[in-house]
C-alpha cells in the first residue's frame, strides 16, 4: 500500500468532497422521499442525541477547553450521515446509491465529510459563538435552506408560514432537467455543493467543533480549493466510484486510488501519516446514547411538568381552587351564556368527575354596575328552555367571537327557578360552587332582577385534589428517567472513548 499527498496551505477545518460528476436517474428522485424514510426516522433520533451531547460538550469546553473526542466523533458522524442522505435526496439529488446506515466514513461512497479534531477550543467563545457570533450566518443559511416564520394576518391572528430556500429551488430545477434530458448540469451541481458546503461549515461552527469563523465565500464544486487529499492505493478502483472523488482539479490524478482523509499528523517521510483513530461507536453504543438522550430529555420535560403541578398545587390555589384566567363578559341583552360543558364518564363510575375535579367554583365579579348579580350553572336543555326567545350573548372563547342573540326579556328572574345545580346572587363578588356530574351544562351570568345590560368578570376554578400527588409521582418518575438516561449516555460515551484512541 502506497500513499501520496497533495500539499496545501491551511484551509477551513470542515472538508466536503464529492464525485466529479453526479450520477442520478431521470425518475428515481420522485420516490426518494419514500426510499429515504428509514434514514429520516433514524436521523430524528440521532439529532436528539446530537443536541444532548452538544450540551455535554459545551460544559466540557467551558471547563477544560477540550471537546471530548468520542462525542466529537459521534456528532461529526451525525453531520456526515445527514449530508449523505441530503446528497442522495433533496439536498443535491446527485446520486442513486443508497446511503449507508453508519456514522463512519465510507471510502467508496460518492461524497465525504471530514472535520478536523481541534486540540484546544476557547472557553470564552463557547459562550457566544453558537448564537451571537453566528447570527450573520444564520441569516444566510435561512435563505439557503429555507424555514418558516410567524406572520400576523388581517384578522389579528398569527400564522406560521414556511418558505423554500435556494437549495430546494435549485434541486427542483435539477430534477426537472434530469427528467427531460437525463443529464445533471455540472454548473448547477457545483453551485449546490458550494451552498451545502457553506451550511455544513456553519453547522460545525455552531456545533462547537471549531473556533475558526466560517468564511463568507462560496467554494463551489466537488472539491475544495487547496484541500489536502491523501490517496491510499488499493488493488483496484472502488466499486461504483467512477471518477476519483479525492482528486484535486489540476493536481493530477493517481490511478486506482480511493478517498481516504488523514488527520493532522507527522508529514510523510517523518514516520508516515498518523493513522485515523478507530471509531468506538458501535451500533450498540449509538443506540445506548440515543436511548439515553431520549430518556434524559423526557426526564427533564417531566421535571418541568412536575414543577408546574407542584407550583399549581402549593402556590396558585385561591381558597383551595386552582383557577384559569379571568374572562370578561358583557351583553346588551339580559344574559350571558358561557359555552356548553360536556361531562361524560363513558360508563365509568359516576363519581369519577367529582373525584377528578373536586368542586368547581364559578366566581363572578360585577363591573360597571352596583346592581345585584346572578351566577348559575344548569343543564344545557334547561338553560335553553329558560332563555329561549330572550335577548342574550353567547360568549366565545379563544379565537371565537361573542354572538348576540336578539330577543325580549326573561319571564321571571333567574333566582326564582329551581333548574340550577349551582347558583349564587347578590351584591359584589359571587361564588357558585358546583359538583360535576354527567351531562351537558351551561353557565349563566345575569342581573339578579333579570334586567338588561350585563357586565362582569368570570373566573372558573377547580379543587383538583390529585394535583399534589400527581406532581410528586411525576417528579419521582422523571428523576428515574433522567438518571437512566445519564447512565446510558455515560456508559456509551465512556466505552466509545476507550476505542477512539
């Protein structure tokens, strides 16, 4: 086995290399989204682990100035896997060869991604480079790969709008040209690789893998300018390699060579190039780290949920009730009807609603008037019979607007009826306490004498007797999930580290 090296000046530590010419069929791109679905599923979990391990690396760099090598190899592998899938699908659409399921480099695959391992990283830069310093590049990347944003609509609502990036547009153009001509235009291919190279450089920078700021330049084409390519001879060309993917234009090609990047090390003639460290990331260790990341994030989410439950139970109760925000209601008619509430046990114990909610409190505070106010809860059918033909307002919630229903005055004041499951009337704040039962129910706010013009603040609350116990149970379960996740990540990284040197 012989080795030849193309000398070069220092370049950016993120190296993307690809075949000189793309090889893609006319119509396979129509179904690549389906063919690549297994990769998309796997990558979704790998990126969860990437995020968790990046947080671990953040603190390691902050305290030691070093990126743990095993975590570095894993995260580079996730970027490499993602790039191979993008190259196969709709990030470049430049090959029909199915991407391998591995974090490692595959010599004869038509594209490669390598990131130089940094011996030392700045402890100060790690605090700002991934968000503040990278803002200009975030703006560029948003234009390149697309995204989405929230916009205000004419009806005072916010709507999320997605937009396509330049890469998606150029890939669509390439797909159409492929379909009609069978050829992939080389200038378009070069441009797409340059755009993806920019995105991957930014990804490595914000992933804390380098302190060198990404250049604002478009290095187009399958090979980077002055990229160090170390070619290792084999008995024959790699299957399906076609043109030599590692060759530098103008530098000459070495026959029967395969792309084999080498890390920084002794120069040839001074002991030979340093061998690449063996990757310790076996499938079992990758699964352990991914599973640990999912469990850890679930545990953190559970801790947040348990904190919310315990805070609500201990700090947000008002007279024993946990309340929702106050709703302002008004009507130029004679009553305000607040939505229909359906309580169903679906054949379960009829006491289940009471055990779940406890008592429900409807608190009504009159505004703009000193007249006595009435608050009541009754079955929907009884409310409809009482207020049928009465001028009233059906109160909306959320994005729904109030609906005014024309009509006359009620036949009798509300407090004279016996339809109410809960009621309260009088001057000032009124609390109507209701024990939930099966059925459809409506809440009503009126003036106690049934007169026109209703204005009040309404707030509902429930005892929720299980809140504290649930918060404690979620806390214990979340701590167990978090501990299990940390243990799996620690074991996976430790064992991978033992094989990476």
